[in-house]
C-alpha cells in the first residue's frame, strides 16, 4: 500500500513542479467553492502536499520498534501479551527499569501512514489486516436491522491495538465511576487515587487547560487536543447546549454535565496511538523486545503450583514458547483476555470441560460483559453545505486533501466525523451535579454522508435501500444517544478449544427495561437539540421515515422507539468487564485489586476487561490509566520483594 501511495504521490509531485503551488484557504465548509484551477494544477498541489506528508510520515514510522523472533524457551523477566492501548503503556513503563527484560507480544502488524488520517477511521475497520472483525451471535432482540441480526465488533490487530482503530475520543469518565469501584471493595481505585495516573499519561495540548495543573499535565506521553477543525454544525451544537441551559465544560476536569468539543488523542492533526505515544520515543531501549505477527495460543501454567511461567504463541506457522521469570501481564482486551485465559484452563469449569480443556482454576471469566450502545437511526438533513460529505472531501479541485497533507488542517482532521459531545442526565435536565446517564455524541455527518459507512455498522441492504438510499450523499448530521451505564450484562464463551476460532459473544443488549427507558429519553434529547435556534439555522430536519417493521406502532411513542432501538442498535466498541476486578472475598471477580488473577501466581490482567462496572464515557484513556497503575503496582511489588530478600539475607547472616 505505501509503495503504491509513494508512486502516486511522485507522479502528482512531478505535475506540481510544473504548476507551482498556492495555499488553499477556507473558513468553513459552507464558504468553500471549487478553486479556479485546472485538474492538472489541482493534482500538482496535491502531489506536493502528498510528498511532504510521505516524507514526514516515513520519518515517524522509522521510530517503530523492530520486530524480533524469540528463540524457543527464551526467558524474559516480564512477558506482556498485546501491544494495544494497555500493553504498549505497560511494556514501556516496566522497561524503564534497566535491570529487567520485557517481551511484548502482538498479533498484528506495524502502523502505516493511512492510519494517521483521522477522518479515515471508518475505512480502517473494513481491513482484515488490522481488525479482528468479531461479531455477536445472532439475536432476535437487538441489531435487527443488521445483517443476520449480528452486531459488528471491531478490535485492533496492530501495534497500538484499538487505539489505532478508535475515534480518538479522550474521556476519563466520571469521578463517581471510580468511587463506585472503590466502594465495591477495590482498594486504591477511587478517583482520588487515580487522578495522578490520568495526569501521568497526559500531555494536554488545549491552551486554556494547560494552566490547570491540579487537573491536567503537559508532559505525559499521550497528547490530547481538540481537533484543529470544526464544522459550523459543531459550533451550532455547542450553542444549542447553551440554549437548552447547559454549560460548555472541560469534561476531563471538575465538571461532568454539559457540552464540549471532543478532546482527542491527536497531535498536529494526526492520530496518536499508544504505540506512537509510548513505544516510538523509546526505540533502541536495550531491555525491551517486540515480536509482531505473533498470535498467543495460551498461558502456560503449572497445574500443581498454579504458577504462570510462560506463553505459547504462533508466528508465521511456527509455534514458539517463551518463559517469564517474574510475571506475565495479559493486555489482550475484553475479548482477547478472557479467551486466552479460558484456553489456558482458567475459567468456568463446566464450560471448559465441555470444550475439552483441563481446568486449572475455576473462575467467572467471560461474565459481566458490558458495552455502550446508541441508537444509530437519527439523520438530520441540512439545507446548507455545512457537513462532512465524502464526495466533497475527495474532490481534488477543493483544498481539503492538500491542506491536510501540507498543513494537517481542515475536515480530514475530524476523527470519523465525531466533533462534539454532551454528558447529560435525562432524568435531571440541567442539574450540573447530576451523574450523567446519557452521552450525546455529535457527528458532523451521518450514515448517508458516505456511500460505505452503513456497511461499517453492518446495516442490511433491505433496511438501507428502503430507509436511507434515496437521501444518500445529502448534507446531514447525526447524534448518537449513548447509554452510559447499562444494567444489561452479556458473556463471552469459547467456540471450541482452537485459539484460531473466534469466541461466541452474547451481548445481551437491552435485556434490562431500564436501559430501554433511558435510551428512549436520550433519543428525545437528541431531537430537542435539532429544534434549537442554533441548529435550525442550518434548516435541520429529521429524516422521519418510519423504521422498517416498526410502522405498525404510533410514531414517537415509547413502543415505536423501543422497536427502532432494537433495529438500529449501534455498539460503540467499549467492551469491558469480562475479567472483573473484585476483592478476594467476592466470588464474581477474576482479578484482585492489584490485578492478579485469583488463584494463579505470576499472572495479571490490565485492560478494559478488569472494569467491575463500565465508565461514563469512552474507555481508551481509562485503559491507559489502568496500564499506568498496573506498572506502578508491579514496580512497588518488586521493591517489596527486594527488601524482603535483603532482610532475609541479613537475618541469615
């Protein structure tokens, strides 16, 4: 792919050298006309910008840690499974101790230049190369408008993991989320305990927040900023919030209810994955090793001592076994971590026996599955050219592409079209001290803005053709009303004993009636936004074609919206909870508050799977926080061990 891009850009650059270069200037999408240029001139400018992007991007990619292949039975102090949002951070922090060796195992490939472009996130999820492409089991209660009644569940299979596939939305979650964890008996996990880890990971790039040293940090590895471009619609969304009585807030600060542009894991208009944030800066660190294209098959655990001592993985059809002198840290995510544990003999004993797997430790692995869901069927049409429309973004006569390639500016910097959000409590409108139960995720586009976006969600051709096809390509926007704290719980089971078989995922969305009630109120809140003066300025009008198979219900009734929600159930890829953290006395827990797998020595889990309850927001930043805390706990335990060994030696002497 990069070779093709290189040749294309070289050709365009040659043309560009003939015609020179000028800046493409624009204020907003609704003010942009087609530049008065020939196609050749446009291609030339595009080529010059493309060459700049290619050169700078290649320099960045040169910081990728090289791939190694361990010898069979080679030993390391720590083995980290998964180089995603958590694993990259864990490996980087543990290897700060020069006296230990760390092996990081990743199933996927390195990042590429195309992954840097924020607006392309929707297309990244089509790739079999970097996406595990999980799906839920068919259901008759949710995702009814999707093919085979299955929800697509993308997960990153690449250095940086899902921080390469996600929409870059940076939220810490609500203070009460973590205080609830602590109240469950998880000592050390209150918000007061965790603030330092949130700050430790952060390099805040938003000028007005940089002086708030109590809440923010400017020197961490993960750069967080507003995307450098906002559509007029996004500005209208914030004004709509003020019309409705809400404030514009820093949702990663002291306030939790209100409207804001999204804070994003982005630097200079491009994506910042955890691979780039944590691993690129330490290329050449002598005690850190990375093996890529390496699919983990199981954790090796001594059935008598119940100590984890190694990892077995496959790389290019070759089976390799490595050993860990100290600990193994599992960071494979809320799907991968429970799957690997069960394949290793840690999980529900009845299920493991049915799969023909020898039980080493009975544990509720795979239970407590949670995710945020939204209603995906809202499309608000606009009568002005103010939204992000694919057919206009790729028009080379306009300056969008070359402005991104040259300056990292413009609508291509908007992550998948996501521009702003609001946290609200639908039961306590305008209560600044409420505990939000809905997020309104504002997108300066919709499922009709791109001819392929509906395929990303898995919407079936029948629903697409009858409800949306005729307005495809129109300027529009949407809000995803997202349920923040679902009461419904799902589970993950093995399909069979093969590591290559994708697990069975039972999401159980909308199983609890309270989830349906709150989502219905969230939909009505989104529609209320569309009716404000700020959004009516753009002629915003709901595309209110009745949802297929819901026509028999009275429009706008609770029954109608429940039917609609069960039809266009959009999952937000926030899978969590499947290796639940709980105190030793709680039998529903898989790991203890120090993230050690209960009943197994030398094995910990650090990713979204340990969350006992889902957080109020997007979990990428909380997952990195978990990694930071895990690394700190491991280092603290190492010091205790060293002191104990020293004391023992002194006493013996």
